[in-house]
C-alpha cells in the first residue's frame, strides 16, 4: 500500500486533503522493530512522532527499583510520542515493541510544521491527549477501588477488544503477554495473576496456550468486574 493511502487509514490523518497526504508521506521514514526493541526511554529527548503500521508497542512507566507499570499497548493505526514533541520536554515513559513492528516516523520539526498548517490534526491530537489522560485517571481509579480479580477481568476484555478475534463464541487474543506483563498492566504481582488465571481456567472462562489467551465466555468475565 502506498504512503498516502496508508496515512488516510490512520485516525490522525483521515480528514486530510489527498494532496496534503502526499506531501506528508514524503516526510516519513519507516523503522522496523523486533519484539522487545526499545524505541525510546523515559527522560530521553523527544525528537520524533511514531505511527504503527504493523505490530504493537507498549508504553511503560519504569521505577527506580526496576519495577514498571504498563500504561497501555498501542496497535496498528495508533500513534504515540506526541507529548514530548508538543511541550519539547523529555519523554515521560518508555516505548517498547511487544511484537515485531513496522513504524512510520515523523521528525519533530516536520511534525510541528505539519500541525501549524493543519488545524484539524491539532484538534485530533488534543482530543487524543484528553482521552489518554482520562484513561490514566481511570487506571488510577481502578487500582484504588477495584480488587485484583475485577481489574484483571477488565484488562483481559480490553486487550481482547483490541487484539482479539472471534472464533465462534470465543475471543482469541493472539498478543503474547507474560504473567509479569499482565501483572504490570493492572498494578499487581505475577503471583496474584498466576493465581487468578488458575481460577479463571478452573471456571472454564479462559484457556491459555503458548500463543494465545482465549476467553470462552465474555459475559461471565464481565460480571467479575462488578
């Protein structure tokens, strides 16, 4: 697929004039990342905006003790890294590929020039930033007021919505995540996630293979949230 057609499928660019898409496509360069590759670290200089063409990238908040909190996982069509480009401050988190990925990269100067000429894109970015701030608030609220079974059920359903595919009545999640990563996503320990997975498997709600997590009954899993 050519550059302009690809950009037109991304939320940030879908309302742009085809001529603007053609100009923008010339400013992008492609970058490949293997699973586990670090795209940037917290406190590093923010000099590029990333768009995911294929694959998935997790945004991680590391601690001084070596622990981490996975804020979110972005998939194809999403963009990230815009905050440091807007306020020209260092990166606020790490970005790490969780599966082999192909990215489109736009430099800071080209990004800022692009925004100056496209009010619609600026509005879209501000809307996206507000949405992500609300999700951060929701994450804090969940950690404060929901128990681990409820938080884990909610997170599994969220992952399934983005990375899952329906196979009859089951939702198959092909994104490979370790128990440690699942724990990091909800602010729990690996041991507590291991225990919860055993409970869910025992109830017939979830099954796990080397490649997939399968949710067999999304309605019963939803009831664990409330």
